[in-house]
């Protein structure tokens, strides 16, 4: 994480995220509101209110739709990339 913390939490609006991955952190998405899909490498998951998605480090992912999301990134700033 940017400040060396072991975790971060963000409240975000997502419509069409870019495909990306995190080398040092795992990520959790909690869908607060809305609908859409999440691409995890070659898998597609339906998203709606109440769904939680776990994205392990290194997995390419993106969310698509009209979503209000709580994201939590958890990792160690001491792990090599």
C-alpha cells in the first residue's frame, strides 16, 4: 500500500473499471448497491447487492456495471512483488 499499511478500505462507484491486478495484495469487493459483472481472469461473476467477491493477488480483474462497492485490500508491504 502507498503508506506501508497492511490494508486499505475504499467506498467507490464503479461503472467500467480497467482490467488490472495487485501483485502484493488480496482484494475483497462487497457490493453495497447496483448490478453488474466481475471478470476474474477467465471467469465472469454476476454482481448484485450483498455479494462479496474475493480476488487473490495476481488475478486480473475488473468490475462492469453500475455499482456502489466497498473494497478492502489486504496484504503485506514486505512481500516481494
